[in-house]
C-alpha cells in the first residue's frame, strides 16, 4: 500500500495540473456553447417577435419616405407616434443584442455572420434619429454604436 501511495505521489505533480487544464477547457467549451445557444435563441426570437416584425415593417416604410420626412423628426416633434415607437422598438432590440455581444453574453461571430447586414444598415439609416436622441441622453444606443463600429472594422479587414 505504501509503495502505491509513493507512486501516486510521484505522478501527482503531473496529473493534478493536467486534470485542472482539462477541467478549465471543459468550462470554456461549455461557456462558448451557452453563448452560442443564447445567440441562436436571440436571432430566432427576432424572427418570431411580432412587435419587432411589425416595427421593422413600419421602419421600412419610413426609410422609403425619409427624403420627404427626415427620421430625426420622430426623435423630437413626434415622439409618441406609432412610427416613433416602431423606430425605438427596433433600436432597443438591437441595443439589447449589442449589449449582449459587448459583454460576452452572446456569441459575436454567430451574430455578426447572421445579423451584421441588418444591424449595420439599420444603424446607418437611423443615424440622424440616434444623433437627435443623443442630444437628450448621450448614453442612448451606446452599445449599438460600439458594436457597429467594431463590425464595420471587421468587414473592412475581411476585404
């Protein structure tokens, strides 16, 4: 028995750190899978979210008419209209996604590959609206701005 304990003690400096590394790797893989699962759930939720879909349809009409009526007007004069609510609804969902990406709750690569075109286009077209609401609160849509800048850089680097 004593000899067995000596053998175990002799290999312990190797096996204990190795076991710790395997455990840490397992935890890392689990966290990545959980982020991916949450990202997939968010992405699927957007397509199933009736409020988001209706708001996005309203936003599409507003974008088509943005030369006749600038979107920034919905940030000042008409803040309680259905159109203004639609803009806020879309931006708030994208801000929630951006916060999740920024703080490592969602998997950025998955959301970048599946939603970057939508997010960057919405952000680009709603820039006048965002600029106007930031006059009242400069911290609004901070995560969305951050993620959009990051994703623009990522796209430029892929070219």
